[in-house]
C-alpha cells in the first residue's frame, strides 16, 4: 500500500495539473485587436495555462523567458466550453430545455390517453342507465384530455420560443473559436510566475466626443469617451490603454517615382453649368439627438504621445461576450470664436462654425455628438488634429438666412448679347432672431481661365472684407434683430461671339 501511494504521488508530481486560466494584469486595445498581459503563479515545476480559442497561438509572447523552459504553445479542441459571462444564459437555456422535455412527456401521455378513449368499448352486460353514465364519463374524459393537450402544446411552443431566443443570444455572444483552446505548457523556476502577452483580433475601440458650444463665449465643453468591446470569453476589470495605431501595422518607406507629363486629350463638349460648384465642405451630419455632457467636472484625459502612437488611459469593466462598454476618459478644454457663415450657393441657412487658434491637447479622430447652447445640433467626424488651428462645424442656424437673386436690368432680366453675359446678383441676408448677430457671408466671382474671356466688375456694394486671388468674396455684417441687409454684386463677362461659357 505504501508503495502504491508513493508511485501515485510521484506521478502527480511529474504530471502537470489541470490547465489553469491565468489572471489578466493589463490590457491594451487597438483600433482592431487587443493585447492581454497575463500572469500565472506556480510553486515551480511544470505548468499548464489555457486561453480561449479567440487568442492566436502565434500571437503569444513570453515576457520572462529566462525563468521558463521547455515551452510549448498548442491549439487543441475543447468541447462545450461556456465563458463565465454567458454561464447565466446557458443555465436559463438548460432550464427551458428541461421544461420542454417534461412537457413533451406529458403530451405523449395525453396522446396515448386520447387513443385509448377512442378505442374504448362500453360494457354490453349492463342496463341502459349504466351505458349512458359510461358514455358521459368517457366524453368528459375526452374533453378534459383535449383541453389539457392543447394547453400543454401551447406551453411547449412558448418555452421553445424562449429557448430559441436564448440560443440565438448565446451564439451571438460566444467568442470566436469556442471549440478550441490555446494551451501553454512548460517548466518554470521555483518562486517565479509565468508572464506572457497574447493577441486577439476579437476586440476594438472607437473614440467618442460630446461637444457643447456656448455660442456667446466660444467655450466648447468637451468630454472624451472610449467605446469598446471584446469577445474573448474573459471578463476584465481594471486599467485599459487605448491606442490609435496597431503595434504590428505593416509600413514601408515609399519610393519617389518619375513624374511624366503629356498633353491631355480634349474631352467631349459638356453642357454649360448654370451654378457654381460647391465652395467647401464644412457641414456636420445632422442627427435627431445628441448626448449632453455631465455637469460633474472631470480631469483631462491621461494621454501618452509618442512618435508613432497616441494612447489614452482609462479604467472600467469590459465583459468578454462582445457587449459594448463606454469608458469616460476625461474633459478637454476647448475655446474658439463662434462664426455664423452663410454660403448661399450651398444652402439658405447659416452654418455655426467654431474657429480655434489652437488646442491644448491633440484630438484623436472620432465621432462627436454636438450641442449648441445646450440644444442638440447633430453629429460630425473629428479628423486627426495636431495643435494648430481648428475649425469645427456645429450645425445650422435656421433663423440666419441668405437668399440669392439675379440682378434685374432695365430690360427686366439678366441678358446675353452676342459675346456678353450680365451676371449680377443680389444677396438678401436676414437675421430673424430677437438679438443682434454678426454674420459672415461668402460668395464668389467667376475666374476666367481663357484669355478670350474678360471679367468686368461694375460694382460691389458694400465692399467685401476679403477678396482673394481666386475671386472668393467675404463680407462681415452686423445685423440687428429682425434686420435684412442687402449685398449687390454687378459684373459682366465678355467673350467671342458664337462661343459658349462653361463653369467648373
């Protein structure tokens, strides 16, 4: 007996214990993918660590190789594994399945009872009173059986519907490759712990901003969030670092190719355009609502900026079943000059634009929910900004409008005559608000690209504040409440008779 116990103890000492799931010590999430840092303590000797199949075997890196030997990393099959985050759903599903089995057994018994009742023959050696009583009892039992069978069938259908919903939810939230596991085996020195990193593609994050513009002061109350999810099957609570670049992103130094030039073939003539092209894109995508900022003041986001990466640090919970979590990363102090910009060739109402000389921290590219003076204004995309000048459009001001109308001549209409075109127009700018507003109006004159076309500017009233080399015009108007101001631009184009103008 003592020899058997000794041999058993020797085998248990030499063979590794059941595979353990190591603890998560740190988490770095990238735009697509994440790196988990794990630790597994042991008393020495052999070890087995097991990770869900959502991790890649070739993405595992031992961090303390000097303390570890005989390391093997293998992907092996694993049956019926349920991650801890989904154990509750699995338990509810199994309870419904047990109920369905019980109900199916009861339905089978009722069907057998129906069959027996249909084949039953009343006794022949009884008087008429007994036969009538027998028939009544059989009919009552038949009716009760049919009613119970109908009720049981309805219960089965309801339970099956609930089970189907739970099954669909379980399948949707299961991590990638649940039928496999990644096992790490080896030997470690006494008193040490296994430290390693593992990469998974089943994770991502997106920067989210809320930005509330005070149109009077120009202050923009801004809060940065990280919206993230991961489907590894492992839940995590603690510090998370969100990166803007992937560590394994493949890059190559480009070559400078020769620049060749040739005569461009003449295109087929196009029909003349009657409107100018759009001047600029500064329009946010409008949304029905936008989330407001919390009144509680927070610290600025904790950021680490390197030559190749921009990382933001946060703390929170991230379940392993793919559910989205939001991390509040901090507040950013932004302030600019609010401008109401009218571009009549694009739309009749003004854009609300905030212009900032600089920002105190770089802005990560993301999506922003916009508010103006506490009211929802829309959403927009924040491009990758440095620390220079910024311009963000916050939506539209429907009470600040401009209407563009052709300048009517003595003949009653704008006119063509031989090789001349009268292209004057009037801009009527209206402030429908009950308070004064400063408005910037932008428009343009055509730029002749052919020496045979001559532009003659007859008058512009009032004179624009700016006119650049590309004939773009800008006026700055102080409008009183309910006031309408008028801008008159009178010009003509002279060109050879028989030719046709084309705008682009």
